[in-house]
């Protein structure tokens, strides 16, 4: 920036290697040339053709019939004037054939009406069916995405894909595609009819079309750019709204309403600016083209009148087919078809706005669908097993209370079975969410079968990250994690996670009954097993006090329950899963002290014979752990039993004697 604050311009042909205007234009042209072509709209149409090809062919046939019938109106008018009206005015006409002519015309136009209604009905079904398939594919794809995708995208923005962006495709499929086909056929038919009527007048029309195309290129091009910005900005606004709704209590507690409004206004104003610009260009396109069409219509009327008055020679195929056709009927017929021709151009141009919106929406949808799925190269499976007296483990076809790892060895062509006992080891593990910013350093730990391992430390110390690695929500940078002696990278992720029961700090309940929410942990569980799991978590008593008991409907993430009750159901859900390894991430953080004592007794029963990882801020809940690990900035700085750590009088000692809550 120069000292006077004015933006410097680059002179054409600037010296010293500084690119001039021509060079910059060439660079920009080359950049656009090298950009990959966006095929999002083609993929949307591919969905339609793949699933509804036969119906779409019927639609195209009906559209062609509709367009041809519409274009024939000018010929009907010309024949009516030439053969009946003009001769009748001159006293030489024979009107005996007029009723038959009207009957034929009425039949033709009725066919056009029927074809129009048919293709609109079929197209509505094709459109909704295609969107149904796209939404299903989106949701299936979403289930395969890694946790990192949801950590880096606002849930409201993702939700916008299913609502706003999919709705733009509805407009494209049900309205834009039929309109484009109809207008294309209409334009072609109109050109043929204009050639039939007058080549001289057609030249005037071509000049007018050239002017129209210049207007479309300038106005529609700007409209497209802003519609793309509008669609992206709309996703951000929806994301912020969803975030604010979820955090409404926090906003009110901290009196953050004013700042929240300001933040929303900033995002909403950006959306307003983009939408205003897009719709401004989009709205002026039709009037501009309409006025150009009106000017062209008047100009043709003047030229046609001069041809009649001055006796000009008409050049057109009508002179060969119908030599008796009068100039008046030719001019009127030509003007009629020109009106349809210019309206078709305006219709095509208007669809550019919808194509731009659909293109932006489709690009966002397919960006999500093209996101690489969660990788899973594992081949070791978790199976039901039988265990003989000599310790031999074999696979079973039903639940026996024993699980085993089915480990195929491709090189030897053999399969071995290892009993699942819950022996988890981490050796020199390093991890970073963002490359170069390591959050875990040299983590080494041993969780023997049946042990209770606790992690304590300040927020951000890396406690939850360790459990995320055990679940393989993320993969480590360096080191090894072994599960019963097997590298967890060899275990199929679904099987690995089936062996792990989790109770998260943030509860997530789904719309449905309490019974269904608890059964979420094991869809094959009987009602008795669900109730047993609730009793184990000490949730049974409060559930039975509800009006409908286990059939009580939960909505809005269980908003009709207290936070503690919601957490108890979450714990019962994990108990229902009956997994051999448990991960409790702040499982009792939302429960009062009295309820915690009840839950703790139930948790003790649940943890019997299982390997358990506990993350807790309340140090009172980890005193009976077999080993406690104190983390600080991604490193284990202390480890031992409660008594051993107190004797060391280190970090744990100061935390324990200073407060029972980690701040």
C-alpha cells in the first residue's frame, strides 16, 4: 500500500518481472482452465436418470407435445386469418369448413393440456423420489464419517445440508429441468416456424437475441456468484442458530444476550447482503429481457407493416407451401411466434438463478458425501466363544458370556482365537489433533483385566483424548496400543467399540421411550434385561415414579427429565450393553452427592470383573481405583494408588487435600 493510502494499479507491461494487466488476465484465465470442473449438478441428474429413466422419458415426450402444441398456435392463427377471416371480409370466403377446423384445433390443444398435466404430476413424483434417495445416501454416508468431521463442522451447518441445500435440488428437478426442456423445444420449434414464415424478419430476431445474450451474460453471471455466496452463508447462519439454541442457558446465565444478538446480526447481515445482491440481479433479468423482447416485437411490427405498405417481397417457405397466404396473416403469425420465442429465452434465463442455487447446494452436499470415510483396515473380529477346561477357546453361534478375538493369519492360512479379557496397554503413544501440535506425549500405561484405572488432571490435560484413542475415534501418531496382545489397528472398529461400554459426560438421549433409550445399548435385549440394567444403575425407582414408567416418551434430548436422571439412563444404557471394558468419562459429574452414592454402588456392581477406565474431577470417586494417573499438558506426571500418591505428597496430594473438585 503506498503512503497516500491509494491502491496501486499495475501498469500494462510493467517492468522488472511485475506482471502487467495482460499477464494477470492470462494468469487468471490459466487458473480457471486448470480448475477441476464441478460435476455436482450432473451427479444430481444422474440420480434422477438412474432411478427414474422410464418415467423421465415419458416426461420428455409430454414436454415435447406441450411445446409443439404451444408453438402451433401461431400457425393456427395464420390459417384462421388466411382461409376464413380475410376471405370472409372480402366476401369470397367459404365458412363451411370452420367448425371442423375449430374441432381439430380444440382436440390438439386438449392433448397439449393433458400432456402438460401428465408431465407435471410425474415430475413431482420423480423429484420427491430423487430427493428421498439423496437424503438416504447422505445419511448413510454421514454414519461412515470420522468423529473429526463432526468436531470441525457445526451441527447446524450439517443440518442445513438436509434442509436448505436439498430444497434447492427440489426446485432444480421438479421445475428447472422441465422448464429448460420445454423452452428448448419451444425455441427450436419457434425457429423452424419463423424460417417457414419469413427469413428477413428472422434476421431481425437474431439481432435481438444477440442483445439479449449480452444482458444475460452480464446480469446472470453476477447473480450466479452471489447465489453461491448466499448458500454458503445460509449454512453458517443455521449453524449459529443451532449453537445458540443449544447453549441458551449459558447465554442467559452469563447475560450474553446482547453479544449473541450482535454476533447473529453480523452473520445475518452477511446473508442479507449476499441474498440482496443475488436477488437484485436475478429480479432485474426478467424485466430487462422482457423489455428487449417488447422492443423487438414493436420493431418487427414496424418492419412488417412497411413490407405490407411498400409491397416488399417476403422470403420464406410459406411462399412455396401456401402461395395464397397474405402478408397480413404472415406478419401476425410471425409476431405471435416471436412472443413465444422471447418468453422462452426469458424463461431459460430466469432458470439460471435456480441452477446457481442448486449448484451451490449440490456442491455442499457432495463435498460432504465425498469426504473420505473413517478408515478401517482391521480384520480381527469379536465373536461369541466357548472355553474348554483346558483353556482352549472356540467360536460359538450364541451368547455364552465369553467373548473372543477371531484372529486370521493370512500368511499361514490359519485362524486363532484369543479370549477377550480386557488387557489394554499403551506404549510411548504420541498424538496430535492438528499435525505439529502434539497433545499427548509418551503415554505408557497398563490396564490389567479387572483393574480400575483412573485419570485425573485439569481440563485439557488429555484425559478424554486417551479414551478416544482406545476407541479409535482418532489414530495415534506414534507408539502402540494393544488390546489383549493385539494391535488395535488390526481390530475392526465396530468390533473394537462393541467391546467397550462408554458413559459420556454429555448425555445424548433420543426421541422414544425410556425402554427404547436403554435398549439402545443392546437392540436384542429383552424387557427384563433392560429393567435389570436400570436397576443396576439405580434408575429403576425414578423411572417407575414417572406416569408411564418405562414407556415414558422422551423428546428434545430428554428435556422432561433432570440432568441426573438423564445421566442415570445413560449409565443404564451402558449396563444393558454388558461390554467387558468400560470407559466412564465424568459419568457422575451431573449427579448430586446423594444420587452419586446410589449410582456408585450400582457402578461397583457393573464394574465387577471388567477393566474400567475412569475420568473424574471428583477425586472422591477414584479413591478405590487400582491405579490413578495424574496428567498435565498431555503427560503422565504421577501414577499409583490413592495411598501411594498421598505418600508422595506431589500434585495429587495437593489436589486431594486442597479440594475434592479439580478446577
